């Protein structure tokens, strides 16, 4: 693939990521912020109880400290900035992955390859790590173990991505012998089996949620987190698929016409 084509796909991937980020921000603001506010209220109530019991001197001092960024700014401008930057960055990375995958996964159109890329990225980068180490609201876990929990999560992301790439390679190598459908099934089963083993042996985040935190609120936050990612990757796959198709179709048609002309001239 020419460098100019890759550059064009990168720009379109970042644009698609920006658009997807706008949709994800709308979901994050309407669905994700209420459970965040609820978790903050629970934390403040627990801090007040500790202060009344005479064991919360540190909590009282923390409560009296002035916030550097107000909650209203965090839930609007701060949230929008974070989600949009995240969307643009992931869109750029996904477009480069698409550039590599196009034509190597079979005779799929750019739109279908974009959909496959978005689905694979969602599953390996977010869904699999989420199933092992689900998201938790802010200030809910033990702050002394945040480093350990972050390391485990990114280790799970890395493992999931590597296993996903390995599954694709295995599926491609088995396809000539087993056929595309059977090769895909074998590679998929192998991917799930190795992940199951990893889920068993990797340590759990037992201290990720404080005792007594409302289970319904925790469930609401995790469902909202999953919904944000689903919307982000679904919109990206659709928008980038359309943009990539429009970019690549004229070039594919031109290359096919050139091949026909060359064949006619030699014939």
C-alpha cells in the first residue's frame, strides 16, 4: 500500500475517531455520569461517618481541601476532552491496523474490513480485559493498590491483543486445509481456551471495591462503561468504513482498469 494511501487512511481514521468520540461523550454524559455522582456521594457519606466516629481526621482534612477542578468542569469539558482525545488516538491506531489487515484477511471490501477491525479492537482491547478486571467508579478501590490494579489491567490488554493476533495467524494458516469457516472456529476456540486459562491463573482484584459499596450502583457504572465503549467502536467502524471505501474504491477501480488495458495491449 502506498504511503499516501496510508496517510489518507490515518487522517480518516482520526476523523472517524473524533466523530465516534462525540457519540461516546453523549453516552458518557447521560449514562455514565449519574453513577459517578452516586459513587462520590457514597464516598462523602462514608467520610462523614468516619469523621463523626472520631477516626476520620485525614478524611476531614481531605474534605476541607479546595478542589483544583470543580465537579461540573470534570463532568463536562474535562470529560469531553478526555473522550475526544481517546477517540482520535484509538482511531489513528485502528486505521493503521486496518491498513495492514486490508487484503490479508480475505477478499473483504474496505467497509467490511473496517467493521472487522473495529470489532476485533473492541473485543481484544476492552471487552476481554473488562471481563477479568471490570471498571470501578472513582475513589471506590483501595488507593494503596491502584498501581497493582493498573498493571494487571494493562497486562490483560497486552495478553488479549497478542492472543488475538495469534488467533488470526493460526486461522489464516489453517484456512487452506480446513476451509475459512472451520479454520475460524478452531482459531476462535483456541483463543477462548487460552484466555480461560489466563483468567484462572492471573490474580483477582479482590480489593478493587470497598466493602459496603452499593452493588446496584456498581453494576450501573460498569454497564455504562461498557455502553460507552460499544458506541465508540460501533460508530468508528461505520464511519471509518464509509470513509475508507470512498478513498480506496476509485484507486481499486483505476488499478483494475489499468490491468485490463495492459492485458488488451499484450493480447
